[in-house]
C-alpha cells in the first residue's frame, strides 16, 4: 500500500520514525511535494478561515497527496510528554481534514497521547500497525527499528545538524567558524519549511553566519532553564522554545536571536514576550521578531533580515565607541 505523509507540521521532527515504521511493515511511503505557492493556496482554499498558517499548510499538503497514494497518514497528537499537551488544533486535525477536503483516500490516524504514560504511545503504534494489516508482533518489531532510526536522527540534531540538513541529505561541519552564530527560535514547521521561512537558514549561512536551533539544545538543558520559572509550562512545544531560547541567552551561545512566529499563534504570543523580557532585562543580545502568514512576501522579509544583520555587524564594530557629544572642546 502507498501511504502518504504530508510534509508539514511535525514531519520535520518525526519523519524518520514514521517512514521507517511503515516501510518495515512492507508499505511504500510517499511524501507530499515541497511547499510551493500552489500547495499553500490549495490549503488556504480548503481550510477554515480562522486557522493558523501551519494548519492551512497541512491541508495543502494533504490535497497534494490526493491521487498519488492509497491512504494518507494523519497523526492525532494530543500529548508527547507525560502531564503536558500540545496545540489543541493538532488534536482535532483528522476531523478538520475530513470535513474540509473532498475526495480523500483512506485516512490512517495515529492517536498519539503520552499524557498519562509513554507506554500508551507504544500501544498506539501497535494498534496502528494491526489496522493496516500487520500482526502485533510485526508491529512491535517495526516500532523498535523505527525508534532506533529516530534516536539516530535526534542524536545528530544534538550534535549541531538541523532537520533541514538531515532531510535534504546534507551534513554540515564546522558551522561555528565565520562571522558568528544566530539563534533561531520557532516551531519546526516554520523554521524548516523553506517556502514559509523564505530560506531563512540558507540566507543566514550565505551571509557567513552559523545557526543554532531548538533541536540542537538537549532536553535536560531545556528542563533546567524552565525550572527557574515560577510556574510549570504544560505546552510541550512552548516549553521547548522558551527553554532553548533561555539556554541560548544565558550561555551567550549566540550573537543574535531571531524569533520566527506564525500570525495568530497563541502559544508563540506569550513565549516570545517572555523571551524578549528576559533578554532585554538581563542579556541585551540583538533580537528580532519576524511574523509570517499566507500574505507574507520576500521583499519585506529580506528587508527585516538585512536590517537585523546590519545591526549585529554595526554593534560588533562600534560596541566600544562612546559618543563625544556634550564633551568640552578643550578636553576638560
């Protein structure tokens, strides 16, 4: 059976796991095309108006797979960590797709919920495997191999690679050499989709800067940074963005930091505000917020990015400069 995986949302985090799992069970995996204006437009036309850009884009990638596959994989992600949740729109995603898009093939829905126990996730994959024709023992074996693939992928991310590099078959070495390091804070479905992010990572590298992304920060560091907050964060990806951002700032691991946000994202609204307050109060590292939606264009994006880079380079060259304005002409 040909199973389609939309190249959107948490594809950039879990593609090795999903791809390996289905292939180990003997199925052919087909990924939707890279994001283009046509893919985005079809998603905007298919989705409800008040949905955020990533959800609209996911609809477009589902439409892109129609006619190419026998079934489409739609993960229903409720929780990826005990006692935590992710965005509610992920929970209702299968129903949104069913009600919004006509002519769909079969949908393979994974009910991924680790809120009570991580063992529930294991059972969910075994149940999914049996629904597509595998025996429970085969599903268990496929999950073990898929988990090993995911762990190898995650390890390379912690060593400094980005999901974009890994999925494109590029391995970057010596990223620390050059003009400096720019920290990027944003959800994976924004940062690593080159159409939505307008090639942000490539543009920074072309200017001589290395990038540091949330996936490069180890989970213990994220937990340690967030433990200093007065209240526990129960949004997993909000905690990841905040914890990785604080780690970059506290360790002064970066020369500048860019927040890439989707317009209308409630989680981003307070995470970016918290990070900016911490930065302004304690670290004063150059920062910029770039917000994108389906109407964003290259010209405005490039202008913001160029201005940010100019600010960093001006600061590096003139940080020790003290204006003589107001001083006596006689040097008294």
